[in-house]
C-alpha cells in the first residue's frame, strides 16, 4: 500500500453521490483529513475482525468484499466500484469489520478519518439519510444473495453473477459484451459459492451453448437474454 497525494473531494470525479449533499465547508473538512492510498492487485484493504478507524472511498479500480468460510474458502459478498464507500457499515455501527476487502486490480482509495466523517455526518441530516438509503440497498442485496445461495442452482447463480458483473462494471466499448471485470476462476467461484472445478465446467457449458466466450480471465457475454432466463431472474 502506497500513500499518494491527497485529492480534493470537491473536484473528484469519483466522489460518492452522497457527497452531493455536502457544502464546501463539509467537503473541505473531509478532504483535509483523508489520506490517498494505492493498493496493488490482491492487496487487502482491511481485514475481517479488525476495528475500523475510518471509511474508505474508492477512487479507481475494483474491490471485492469477502468473508472467510469455515473450510477456508472465501465467499465474495459484494463488489465495489469507483464512487463507493467501503467499510462504512461496521464503522457506523462501531463494530468490528464483518468482512474483508481486497483489490481485484490496482486500485486507489481515500481513507477518511473517524472524527471528520462523524462530524460531517452529525451536521448534515441529508447526508445521513443518503447513507441510510445505501445501507438499505446493501441489506436488500445481501438478503437476495442469501436467498439465491439457498434456493438457486450453481448454474443459475453463475448466470446471475455474470449479469451482476456486467451491470456493476460494464463492458468494453471496443468489444461489445466483453466484461470490464477480470476475475480469476477462483474469485468467480468464490462469488458464485462453488468449487473452482465446478465453475470451470459450467463456463465450458455456457460456451458450448453460445452464451459466452472466454479467453484467459476475459469473459464476453454473447446472449444476455438467454443468461437472464438461465439465471431465473426478472429484469
């Protein structure tokens, strides 16, 4: 992890939408207290069980939020993109981190220290309301993930995860359908909640059916409509 030059929140293109509710004084309060950090691919940003001392705001890159299972297998529970706040649920609840976060690719994040964040949170009720709405959405997504893990087949879950990656990170403008997210087979298996061997077999099945193509970590969606049907979801 490297420390870089501090960026001003008011001019940051990746500032969270919730920051739109802050005035210049509040934005400066956050800017003056934060540190800009660079995380290498695979580097852990925070560990499950540690106590948070602030909040991370992702500026560039992609981050996975994951929990460690009893058998040592990791379960990815959420993905973060630029503009997302990371680790704020445990921070606001004054609790230990309930999951870990790591960079999927080289990523840049700003660490906002506790006192400044709480100061702005207490002073701006609209900002507080925005964070509550974010928490509500994340709780809904977590509930849906638990439901899917319990009720859906691995095949359905893989189709849904591919669609989530498309929605979360988009596709390559020059190559339609090519997912911008490049997860390893192990990471993708951790997200789906299955063994890597099973994941590889299902990807081969999807290729044979003309749903996707693969090249290394690159996955291109060829038939999104059929993936939606396979995932058994409504868009």
